[in-house]
C-alpha cells in the first residue's frame, strides 16, 4: 500500500517520526489542512420566490395580526395560483365594501372549500 499523497494510512514507528513508506513527517501532515469541497448554494426556485412574495403581501394586508406561516402554509398546500387569486380578492374587497378589509374568515373558508 502506497501512502504517498494520502492524509491517512501512514506507518509511523513513534510519535513525531517520519513515515516508513513515504518519508513524510507527522508535523508536515498536521500542517496541511485537508481540502474541503466547496458547497454551492442552492439556487432559489422561482416558485419559492412567488410563494414568499404572495404570503408577505397577505401578511401586510392584515397588518401582521395573523401568522406569516398561516398564509405561507396555505399557499404551499393549495398552490400559487390559488394564493394569487386570494390576494386579488383581498385587494378588491375594500373597493366594493366601503374601504373595509376582507375578514380572515373568508380566507379560511376558501381554504377549506377546495
């Protein structure tokens, strides 16, 4: 077994000695840090961006009274198109109802329907 160029598998007769097979010392091995593979960041998916954006707008619409996770979870479960439809209904509701915000109960009812 040839241990030259390897990090492990050397044969040292005593501590601080050189390897019998390749001649590298223990000090040289400890001075060389092991090469670590570069971890590539995962690219953001377009769906995650739309989901977060839609959930954020819903969260802001209700003034932070409801949980961000509630909106995010519903959109994940029902789909982004359903979430965009709900957001559109939320934005149109004040125009039709004298400036009142759409109650959260309507959102939850629509979530249960389908």
